[in-house]
């Protein structure tokens, strides 16, 4: 396989905020449609509620609401990463916990709506959220053209997919640029690759229950986003990787690039590096040319404690391996003794 020219950018949290700000601004002037409710345009003092994927949406919405001085009620799974809970609480004291499944979260959300009269802002399955996320595609293309000094764009872009709003936005931006192929990347652990399996089956998979380390990608694809990613003119395909491959990519980014990101962020890079089907597909299409591939990193919500716990088994295994190796003494010239 010919080598890639990889243009890797890190967008931890910024575009989540853009998407939620876009949605709040839309709330001021147009009726807001969610997956379950339709509400009239609210005054600027209305509260909002959400069921986040794992915490990125929660923090972004809490910050956007805080910016516009709108009270917010944030529903989060109780198993959310502590750093994401803490980040959300920086902007709202109204953090409400739920179970980890979509059904459990939706039940808590409906209770908050009934008690507080809140407006639902979904984490990914809404046009305003998708359009806000599409700014990733806009800016990465502009940066690439500025860097290369040419009008030509990427040959391919690989982005993560959980609920599909992020990838849906990027795919929408590049939809009128046929020279740029867009791919999705997701974890395979415990069936978290619902988007990939759904495309193969020809129908959306409605439920996912996975504890993959890529916690930002544990949710099923939304209804609106399914319409985007199942459109072959917008998305070329979706590929999945294992937990160990995600960890290997994360280690590479940390040790070689000196960039700290959460596991969900490196899933696209893991696909580029390790997925044999993706690599074979690209090799066949390259026709001897080097491709410019945009690999999107999205999510930096982690801590040293979480990273240490994630890689503790690797350290233990390495130590055990070193302890079982026979001692080898070398002479002055490197010969074994």
C-alpha cells in the first residue's frame, strides 16, 4: 500500500460548541423540532435539557446556554467520565444522572421536560446540530488548502461516528466535492459498530449497548443522520476497529505527537493504520499515487488517571514479560556472554 500524507487536526470540543450555539440561535427565531417533541420558539430565558452521548454534548450545550444566560438541565449517564461531569458542572449546577441505555436516558429526559417545561436539544439527531458540526469540514478544507497552496482538497476524510451528527455534518459539507471521499470510523467492541452493520444490512440498528473504551461512540445512529450516512453520494463507507487497535493509536498520538485525546478521538486514525479492508480499498484506488487523507480527532475529555488505568494492563504485561526473559550479559563489543 502506498503511504498516505496524513493531515491530522485536533478539534477537542470546539465544534461541539459551534453546533450547540447554532442550535440555540435557531431556537430564538424558529420552531424547534426534536426526535420526540415540537416546541414553539422559546423566549431567551427558557431552560433546555439533553441526553448526551457521553459528555461532549453535555459540556458544549452547558457552555452555550451559559454564554446566552439560559438555564440548562443536563441529563448524563451515571457512567460518564468524571472529567466530563466536572466539565459540565463548570457551566451548570443542574446535572441529572440516568442509566446508560438510550431508553433509560430518554425516560429521565421526559421527566425533566414535564417538571421544568424544558426544551429538548438532542445530542446529534437534528439538522441544526448537524449543520453546526459541518463547520469541521469547512475549516479543515480551508486549512489544508492554505497549507498546500493549492485549490485541490483532500482525497479522503475519515471521521468518527456514534450518533452520526458529527460525521453527518462533515459528509454534508463534502457532498458537492466528489473528489473528496468521506469515511466513518467506529469501535467494534460489543456491537458498537452499529452504523457499519446497519449499512451492510440495509437498515438502521436502533439499539446499542456497549462499554467500548471509545465512550463517545456508544450510541446508535440517529434517524436524521441515518438518512445522510446511508446516502452513497455522501458517505463512501464505514470501518470498525478493536479496543487494542484504538489503544495502539492513542499511544502513538500521545508518545509521538505529544497530543492528549480521549479514545473516541483516535478511532479514525486506528482505521487508517490497522483496518485491513480500508487499507486494501484505498490501495486499489490510489493507482500508484499518494493520497492526502484528513483524519479528524474529536474529543480531549480524559485525565491522567483515566489514561493510566487504560494502559495499566499493558504495563503489567510488559513487566511480566521482562521478568521472564533470561538475563543476557553483553561483552564490550556487544557479544553475548
